[in-house]
C-alpha cells in the first residue's frame, strides 16, 4: 500500500495538514481524530499518523474534501509549534503543572538573566559621537540651526529669497526645502 503524499503548516493554535488524494469522494473519506493520532481512510487508501508530535483536541479538529486534496485542521491542546508532524516527544500538556500541584521550588536552576542595559551601554560607549559634518541632524536644534545658517550663507540670492519667504510664511516655525525649489523656479 503506497503512502499518500501529505504536507503541513502550523500556527501556535492549529496545524493544517494537506493530504493529496485527487478526486476523493467526500462520502468515502473518513478521518478518525484521537489525542495523539490521526487516521485518514478513503477506500483502500489509508494514512496513519502516530504518535503525533503534540496532543490535539478532536472536538476542535475538522476537514474538507477538495478536488485535489483533503485539508485537515487539527486544533492543538497546548499552544506552540511542533516543528514536525509525528515523533516521540513528551506530551506538551504534561509540562504544565495542574493547579493542585505545588509551585516549583527555588532550588530549580534558572538560566542567568541578560543585563540589557549593560549591553546597550557597552555598545554605545564604543561608538564615536557623530559630528554635524557627518549628519546635520546630530546634536539637536543647535546643529540644525548651524546647518541652515551654513546653507543660507552659501546660497545664491534667489535661494536666499525663497528660504526667507518659506520662513516668514510659516511664522518662523518651518524652513521648507520644497519652497526653495518652487521659489527658485518661479523667480527664473
């Protein structure tokens, strides 16, 4: 008996399995959902997947029969990625203690926490400050003012008039470079 070609993709909440069974009759397809196994049958064709990598909720699992494939949606009992469809792995639900069990003891060794502030300070401490020559935005408002003063000083008369017009029209809050280009174009 040949194995039916199949593939899957998953989210944290569900796994979608595509079984490629072209021309499958919906009345002949049967799927049996169990917590750690799935059985697909269509006449003589059969696909058994067990043990599933994680536990499914048969009540939240369903399927649809298409012309080329049968799409099976498995609802996961525990959120998370399986990474594989089948395999011997501990039941993910057994990792979560029930409400009646005691909390883990303090003697359980936990990995050391990262000191993100220290890492950030180390990285930033090794960088040279950016000058206004390299980036006109460096240094805040003073650097921006210095940049525009230099731009104004080096500009021709038409550009200076356009800059002044932009500055005056905004009430002294904006110096638009778009206004400079438009101003230059209108003056020529």
